[in-house]
């Protein structure tokens, strides 16, 4: 899924897309940082602590949440998604801008 996210950030970033990845696992920061650098990830990555995991009910990996420009949840998916599905929601959200 990471390669698709990288491609989508390149394609839609200038149009207003913001991809934010939150690592809710128990990996060390250095491990996540090495992964981001090795894969040339071009979107923001954060580490979640127990408080964030509980507040946002992060129950599985991956969890994809699409948020409107107004800050409301547009759609939510648990599990891997195809690039086509991601792109469909991205285009719909960008059309709302």
C-alpha cells in the first residue's frame, strides 16, 4: 500500500491532498524512520502513543480514514485498499474543495 500512497501524494499533493500515516504499533521510532527513508516516503508519518490509539480507536492495520476539508470523516476502511479505491475517494474529496 505504501507505493500507492507515494504515487497518490505525488499526483494529488499540489491539488490539496494530505496523507498522514500514524504508526500505532510497538516499533521503535528509529525503525519507522529507517523504513520511511528506505522507501522514500513523501507523506507525513507520526507515531501514536496509547492515548492516541484509545482516542481514535485504532484497532487494526492499516486503517484508512478520509477526512473532508471541513474536518468530518468522509469514509473509513480497515484493511488494505487498492489504489483505485483510494483514488476514487481522493477525487471525491478534492472535488469538495
